[in-house]
């Protein structure tokens, strides 16, 4: 009892901030402060834009960036991760807003946060490494397409049409624009996107997103362009935390959306933290602590009217590139945004929605790594299929279904590839100490097969049933030392093949059975069939001697003197490895 309590305490301590975090902050605070300021400038238009796109408004995006950004920075598992509202999460939230309203989204956020904390307690973070790269690439490509399409109504300056499918909404927005085209909003969106895309090539360290947004706001205000619809009034500060949105009776109906949000938050946050590790030397995130930090952030953000948050790959990358080395940078980013919320809300409210649409369009374009996609598509046909299927599913269905479909297809193709490695090969009998004449006599009645590779459900039926078609012999020896893995299905198929051979009067012996495989064979009753008179054979020569004795006892062969009984043995082969005789 005491040991269990101690383990639980140690587990809780491993998820909480430690002294090492503070030591890291003290190393170079000036660089971290500068990096945090830079990230805040980049994050401001993204937070506003994703808040608007989610359906809860720009203030929700700012609240998420401040509250979730600060909590995830303190409690998360990465020194460099920057969290807040993201395009991927927005894609999931839009249909939830349409069906359950803003209160439903806030409730889903709290539920998802609790689930993330539970995943951290269950040490589920390590399973992120099992997501195949083609699934991640296809997922990212699909998200980029959805984010871009979501901005079409604001970029065209038309009200967002009804609908929960992004392709349908986009088509209706284009139709509405075609009826009465006004090019003002489109010019703002294209102009901001062009400045960002050109600027990142010219001066990658300059935050051109905020430069373009400020320029667009000044032009819209100076020219009095009514078509450039602004964000609208923003509260000068964060609201008082409240649970008034929570309806206990709706928790059951919101469970499925909450699972989807939690799954996406875990996937994107751990992926972003892994990207940050890869961009640095000596940094390594704690996946379980990252889930814990994201869980707390998502529990708290809805209390202030914020949407669910995740680790943000784009902002995290900016953080790393600008020299951040500790959590202080992400905390500074949240603090700067908080100052903007309190001090500059009237100015921020004048930003045109079309300008934010341009920011997100450029962000979507930059998410697509053409070189990485090309390399993945050229790797193998299976990788290309998984990538395309995941991307299409992301666009046509939703992100969670897309990841599930990608994982299932990737798993099926991987099993197919592994199953192809399994082989059943007939091998010549080892001559051992027998003369050539004796060996030839034995070879007429004994046949040996070697099983290579996995013996499991995806491979067993394909070749083990070939055993039942073996020619007219008296003994079959199965050399099993090269069986890499075995499951119950493989053992059952093997048992079925042995029983069919036994019914034909053919004795089946096995050599080289590994300890771990013995348990599987025994559980389905196959081991009993492979043990002649209770014996088990570590090597093939032992099985051959038993087969010879069986043939003599059956009167099929005349008595063959064992080696060393007076008869001149045949030529001996050279020394063999233990593996060669199994």
C-alpha cells in the first residue's frame, strides 16, 4: 500500500514544474524575452484570425493565446513550445459551434482538458511515436487546405454561408461573390498574403504578418473603405472566469466532440514539441508532461471564454529560430498579448477581417512543405497512398476520422508488407553422421521445411496450408528457430495443418521452438501435436534421429546402426553453427 502511494506521488511530481525549469530560465533571460516579444507579434494576427474562424470571435482567440499560452508554458513538457489557438483546432471547432453553439464549444474544451490530464496520468504520450510520417504529412496537407478554404468568405467580403462542410461553404461564398463582386476585401486579403509570402523569403526574421496587418488597417481607416469590414469591438481585458456555460445535462451528447478535440490536441501538441526538439540540440520534451500542461490549459481557457488550444507548430518554430532557450519566451509571448488585450483593444478592433484572412491564407500556404511531400510520395507506393488518403479524408470528413483512417490503412499496409516476408522453404536434410546411402534412404521418407519470418494472422494461412499438400512422405520436420513472432491465429493454423498431416499418417516434428512461442503453441493445443512421445527437439539432427527411430519402429526402414556401433559412418560435414542445425 505504501509503495503504491509513493509511486503515485512520484508520478504526480514528474508532471509538475521542477527546479530545472527555473535554472533553464536563468541562463539567458534577455534572449528569451526578445524571442517572446517576436512570437507575440507573430501570434497576434493568428490568434485574432483563428478566434474569428472558430465562430467565437477575435476575443476568444486572444483569451486562448493568453491563458492557455501561459499555463502550457509553465506546466508543459517542452521548454520551447508555444501554445494557443490553431488552424487545425479551428477546423474541428467550426461544426461544433454550428451544432452546439458557443457554450457547447467551451464545455467541450473543459472536457477535452480533463481527458488530456487523464492521458498524462496513464503515460500515453509515448504512443505519439507510432504515428507514421505519411499520416502526419497528409494530415498537415489536409489541414492547410481546410484553413485556406475557411478564409474564402472573409477574403471575398461576403457573409459566411450556412453549412458545416468547408467545401460547400466555400462554393456558396464564391457564388455569393459572383452575384455582386466587390474587390476591396479580396485586394486586402491577397495583398497581406503576398507581403507575408514575399517577406519571409526576403527577411525571414522580420514579422511581416503584423506589418501587413497594420498597413492594411491604416489604409482601410484612411480611405474610409466600408467594404473592409473590421473585427469589431473587443473587451478591454479578460472576462472574469466563470462556469456559467456548463450544462451538466449536455455532457453526454458532447462526449464524442470532446474526444475528437482531446485527440487532436494531443496529436498536434506532441507533434509540435517533436518538431521543436528536431530544430535544436540538447532539447527533449517530456510527452506526458506536455499532455498534462495542455490539459490544464484547456480546462482553464474556456473559463475565460477561450477556445480549446494546442501546441502551435508555426509559433513554436518562430520561437526556436529567434533564439529561445527556456519557458520564459512562451510566457513572455502570453504576457505581451495580455498587455495588448488590456491596452490596445480599440486599435485591434479596427483590423479588417479580410486582412486576417490574408494572414491565414499565407499561413496555410506555408504549412505545405512541397519538398517533404514530394519525398514522401516517392518513397513507396504505400506511403503515397496513405498521404493522399489522409489528406482527402481531412478535407472531406474531419481531422480525427482522417487520422484514424490513415492509421488503419498504414497498419494494414504494414501488416501486408510484414506478411510477405514470411516464407516456408523446403530444405535438404542434414547428412550428419550417416553414410550417403543411409542419408538417401532417410530423404525418401523425411522432408524438412524451414519457417522464416512472422507466423501471425496476416501470414499464416498463406503458406502453412501448403504443408497439407506435401508429397507422400512419412515424417515432416519443421525448423522453427527463424520464426520471428507468433500469435494465436498462426498457432491455430499450424495446428490445423499438423492435424491434417497426422490424419494422413504423417508424423510432424518441430525443432528450435523458442520459449516465447512455446506458450502460444501450448495455449491452442499445437505443442502437444509437435511433441512425439512427449519429446521436444532443440536442433534438427535430434528431430532427424527421432524420425529415423520412428521409421524403423514402423518397419518402413531396416535398422540403421547409430553412429559409433561398428558401421563406418559417412563423410562428416564441417562444424555448423547452432542456428544452422535448428
